[in-house]
C-alpha cells in the first residue's frame, strides 16, 4: 500500500469523515456547552490526566457511531456491485482490506489526536506545573477503541452486506455501552450493574470528578488485549473470501475477550487508583498541597501567614497550625474528616476556586473557625447556612464593621431567610461583651468540627439548636 493509493482512498471514501466527526463533535461538546467539564480541578483543561479521561468519556457517543460509520464504509463494494469483479483481480483481498482499514485508522488517529492536542495546549497554558506521562495510555487505548470499532464495523458489513447492518451495529453498541457503562455508585469509586470485568470491556469512562484518580495498569492492558482482538476480527472479516475464513475470524475477538477477562480487575477499587505522583505532598513550612496543585502553593503560603495569625489571636493554643490540601477520597455527599489542628483546603470548593489575594485569606480563616463538613462545589451543591456561618465568623475575626458575605447571597426563598437569620445572629453576637463573643465563636467551631448537625446560626445567636 503506497502513499498515492492511500491519498486517493482518503479523498474518495468516507474514511476522513470518521475522524472529522470525532474531532468536530467533541470540540462542539466541550467548547459550545458550558458543562461540568469546565469546572474544578478535574476539568478537561485543568490537568493532563483529567483531559485524557474527559476525552475517553465522550467515547460513549462516538464509539457506537464510529462502528456504524465503519459499517457504511464496508458496504461500499456491495453497493457498487463490484464484489465479484474485485474478487477476480490479482490484488489479494488482504491488501484491499488493509487499504480501507488503514485510511480509516489514519483518519481516526488524526481526529482524536488533534482533539488531545487542543486539550493539551490549554492544559499547558493554564499554569499547571504537573506534567505526568500517565495520561498517554488513557488516550492510546481510546484511539485503539475507535480504530478497532470502525474496522469491526467494516468487517461485519462486508460479511453481512445489508442496509440494516450499520444501524443494527450502532444500536447494538449503544446498548452494550449503556449496560457496561460504569456509573458512579454509593462508594468513592465507580460501579456498574454488570460485573466489573465485563463493565471494563467498554472503553468508556465515567466523567472524572477527582483529579487524583487514574486507571490502573491492569485496566490498560486488559482493554488493549480485548480491543486488539476486536480489531483482528474486524480485519479478518474484511479480508475473508470464504465462509470458513469468516467463521475463523471470530477466534481473535473471543481470545482477546478471554485474555482481557483474566487481566481486568474484578474489584472496582482496583480499577481506579490514586496517582501517587500527583498526590505527593509539596510543602513550604506549615502549608502543604499536592504535587498536581503545586502552582497554588506560593499564593497559599503568602495568605496562610495572615490567616494562621488571625486564628491564633482568636483561638489561642487551640488554633490550627498547618494548612493542608484535602486529598481523602470520598463519595459524593459524604462528610469529610475534620481535624482541629489542620485547616483543610479543597480547590474545588467555591471558597477557593479562582480565589486570589484577600479572598484566599478570608477562606482560610473561614475554614479554620467554622470548617464545613460537607463541601460546597459545583457537583455537590452546598447549603447557604454554612456560608452564612462562615461569613459571620470571618467578619467578626477581621473586625469588619458589618457582616460581609463570602459568596453571593442568592435570591431564592431559602437563601433570603438564611441571610435574614444571619443578619439577626450578627446583631446579637456583636451586641455582647468581647469575652462572650469569643465564647460563641469557640462554641460554633466545636459544633462544626463535630459534624453533628448543630445549628451554627442558632449558636451564634445564643439560641438552643433545634
């Protein structure tokens, strides 16, 4: 297969459209829709690993479609009624199959590669100082999945030349992906209605919400084996000229699936693993962040000095002495583990996301005086009461003349009532003697650290918690 013939195939076939659909469709989703993939430390342009995971996530749409497009390509000879004519030419069927499969593979690799390039450039210019290589297997398996799916569709259409073959394959692969898709379960890691080994036969990943998680090496190896078997079966069907050859073509995919099921992890907790290099602590004095977020360290160190000083003035010997990024894995909606000695920082929380200067100082003081058990972010929401309590304690600690909200108050009925209660609590708190004010701040901190659901506003107002 020389370059001239390949160029002709690319110009006169539907092969380029497969790569164009993957590239254009993915960029349309990412760039034209303001989705969750633009937010947080696990956004698609925030870190290299999350970028690779988000592009894999879109295979839920493109993998079945690419299989169908491959099937349309595979029907070309039968539609043009050239099957018998091509069978009489001296060119081996394998070389003809390699030409069409190679054109499709080149197009898909180029399309997906450009998508990764667009995301990679944005990650690089976004200021991240962490550049691992662990994201490469995630993207390489995605390319293999697209190529294997397209070639498999071509082979099936060649073996079953019917106009119903492409839509049947698309529907079948959509159903397969839907059944095997690993949904986010009750635990900190994804789960599925299917056994984990079977679920991992789908190359689709769930949307990443934790930047420290990546796929394990056994997942990469098992999925590569299965997809190579699928690719080999597709190519064998595409080049087969006898019924016996078509029957034998099923062997590679069965062998690949069998080997994959031996390699793929049975336990979901062995599917996604913590990237040890990304989670490694990087410290400057009492302030520590993960290596993946070390670009935040200079700002955090500068603001932590003032925040820790204010906390010491308020709490004395009970004040926390360190600031540390929260790296504990937990399920959505679960409470975090709090400590009286540490100010926990979560860069996904609204208090810290995009905060600079004085806003970082106020956020650190808020977390030190009234730490929130349940994070407030774009995925988990968060209630206005916690913001109101933190706003009161920070305004009091910094000697603000009035209550200064840490976030926008909101306009719904619940938010309006919460902030009306907060204003009343502020008035009652500031009307007390200084020692009594400090006692209530200490009481609020103890209640928040216990995560027992005590009403912080009621404590500040001197009312019995309901």
